[in-house]
């Protein structure tokens, strides 16, 4: 330990002491505090750097131009100033785009296109009728014939004859 | 280093103490134009000098200083820590100078007349000094410094200039460059090693002392 403390600082340690003396290891710092030669070496390097900085400042002209700051924006915009104004502008643009698209599609639609729309509506109507038929009679015509559903009305008359409705007496027939 | 620290503190006294500057920055943040004007007065010379050290052109330094303060004026509202105003201002300046050189390199590559004009302008500026001896001395000084700085890496150069010419503290340099203090110290150490070994710069210092 004593040997360390007696050694003079090398170039690297002198540079490190100039950069940040507080970060030097304790034994180096102790030596630097006690050794006038090392202290002088450090001060010489600092003096050189200070002289360089001073000379550089001496060889710089003084600024001639005054800094001109830009005018602030009018406060009348209130909360719209800054980012809000961008959001508002974007919103307005979006509304305008939607409005013009709608106008072109529905108001200024050419007559040919209007007829096409009507035809489409008719087709849709027919399609709905077919769907309703299928809901009532899901089987195709051929299968309906096999199952007897095609003679539904006859069957109903027969069933009325075979099984009269409740409340009708067997001898109770209406006068002709 | 004691002299250097003393110099920094003197500059701070001239400009006002840290907390006073913080108050002014706070007012500037709230939209007080006059407060920002005071900040411009406080730091105008520092920033002009900083830009001149890097461009060595009076006209470019004037233009860039104006741009730096305009950007600071527009962005001061977003500054979170008012006591970091100085390092924040220097970070804007560092980026502006970098952009300036990037643009210049691009123009040089494209061979536009603007670049040629800029180079010519720089040459003419050096010859406008009224005192020929001082002008020679100045030219020689900047040539020597320029020769030494060319031997440093980009970050070594920036850290060296900020510490010993702009006289920023290690903390301010770290904040301005967005690096850690240990990184700053490492680059400063490398730059100083080269500085000690540079015979030209040693002779120059011997001449100016």
C-alpha cells in the first residue's frame, strides 16, 4: 500500500485527475494531495486547456445580428390552437368527403343506374317470395307428390267426411 | 480545472443563478415572450461562440444561432425540467450544426453552386479583419485546432469542444448529447490522450500563453 502511495502518477492518471478527480482511487488521490510534482503536472495540463479555451474565445467575433423571435399565433383560436386545430381540420375534411360521396351516389345518380336499382329491387322481391314458399313447403314438387302433400285439399275434404268436426252429430245434417 | 470551474461559475453569476434561470424558463414556458427574450440575451453569445467553434464562419454562425433560438422558442413549452435549459439549448445547437454539415455534404456531393458560394464566403470572411497580424494569428490558431480535431472521432471531438471550449460541465455534456456521464468521461479521456501527444497543439499553447 505504501509502495502505491509513493509512486508518481503516470500520464493516464494525470488525465483522469483532470477529468474527474473525485473518481480517482483513494491511494492515487492521497498521493496527488501530498505530491507537489504530480499536483503541478495536473495543474499544467489544466492551464493548457484553459489557455486553449480562452484563446478560442478571443478569436471568435462578437455576434452582430440580433435574434428575432417569430410572432406568436393569435389567441382568438382558443382551444383550437395547436394540435386541436389539426384534429378539427381532419374531421371537417372527412365529413366533406362523406357528404360528396353520398351526394354522387344517391342524388346525382344517372337514370340508367336508377332503373338498374329498380330491377334489383324487383329481383329481391321475387327472391323473398321464393324463400317464403320454401318456408311453407320445404320439399320439392316431386317429393310432395310422393308424400301426398300435393293433394292436401282433397285429403282435407276426405278427413272432414271421415272425421267430422267436434259438435256435429251423425244424424244432424243440414237441410238441402 | 479550478480556473475552469471558476470561469463557469462566473458565467453563471453573469447569467443569473440556476434557480433564477429556472424561474425565467418557467415563465417562458408559460408563454412570456419577454422572459424568453431574457434567455436569448443570457445565452446568445454562448451559442454563437459554440456554433462558430464548429463552423468557423461568421455568417453561418449568425444564421444557425437564429435557427437554434427559434427552435428553442417553439419547443420551450415541452421542456420538462427547467433547470436543464442550458444543456437542452446546447443539444438543439449540436443537432443544428450536425444538420448543417449533413446538408453541406449533400450539396457538395451534388455540386450545387450554393456550396461553392458557402466555401468562398468562408474564405472571404477570414480576410475581412482590419488587423492583418491578428488575422494571421487567428487563421493559424484555427488551422492548428482544426488539424488536431481531425484526429479525433466525432464523439471525442464533440465532448472535447463542449468541455474545454464551450465550458460545459460533465453533467451538462451528458444531458446535451443524451449519453451517460461515464461515456462522456471515456471519450474525454481518449481526446485528452491525443491532445497530450499532439506536438502542434502543444507548440500553439506555448505560443499563446
